[in-house]
């Protein structure tokens, strides 16, 4: 079965489609990416203690119920340190996936040099 669809492209249609694609991309990668600068709401996560090793930045409000695919990489049980950015309100870190068993709340501009590597999920809140 073949389905054909005729589309008339108006400037408004193109803008709406571009916005929809951008929003889909942002939600797919949990807000990670180069558009997030040092004044934005973010958390930097690191694979080693002392803010060292592999690193990714998670930008914007994010409820990461599973850390298995953050920025295209598996961060489950790999986050050994983190830093919360200036534009964040707070970050809650959890021992288990699905935001279960809260371990701590970290405020903006604070670092956690050793998480114990046992994080299961994160909840980043922004202004």
C-alpha cells in the first residue's frame, strides 16, 4: 500500500515544523549540548571523583528517571562526581532509577567531588 501526502509549505508551516523538530531533539538528548553556557541551568557529571574523567553537561529542567542514555552515553552507576551550574535552583540525586530513594539535594554552584558512583536517577530544577 502506498500513501501519498501533498504538503503546501508556507513560511508559518516551515517555522512550526522547525520548532517541532528542535523540541524533539532537545527532549531526546535530555537537554545536553553546546547551547548551554556557564550561566545556564545545568549539571556537569563526571566519570571519576574530583570532577575528572569522562564528562557530559545536562542542560535545562530534566527528570532523568534512567541514566542509561544521557547525551548518547550510558551513565548508569558511572557518575562519580558532579557540579550544579549557576542557573539551577537545585539538583536532587537518587540511589535508584525512577527517582526513588533520594540521597541528597545539591544547590546551585555546588560540587559533589565523590558521589560513591551509585546514582540511579537525577532531577534538575531550574528558575
